[in-house]
């Protein structure tokens, strides 16, 4: 019988998040962009929810104050492959 770590499933998942911030770097909202896959796949949904929580937990983000227009709304590609390293 072969055993699998539950983290093995996260090897190749990439989650695209749309992040909305305030000028002070605080996170206003985080949207998961691939809604269809989110609804369809429970493993992806778990990883995406974790990614969204991670971004919110890091608020305020250390964004450059003089470039707020670039970071007011931006896309972040969350790569879960680091979990298995």
C-alpha cells in the first residue's frame, strides 16, 4: 500500500489572485480569478482559500508608497510548488 502526503496534491497548482490595496498597503479584497475551477475542484478550492488567507494575513503588504497606482489593483500568481521543497 502506497501512502501519499496530502501536500503532494499541491505540487502543480498555480492560483491567480486579484489583490486590491489601500495606499498604506492594507489589503482591501482578494479575488480568486479562476472561479470555474474553484467551484469544480476541491483540492484547488482548498489551495486557493489558503492562498487568499495568506495574502490577507500579510496585510499590510510592503508596497512602494510612490507606486500606489501600480499596486492599487494587481494580479499575483501564487505557486504552491514551494510546499514540497
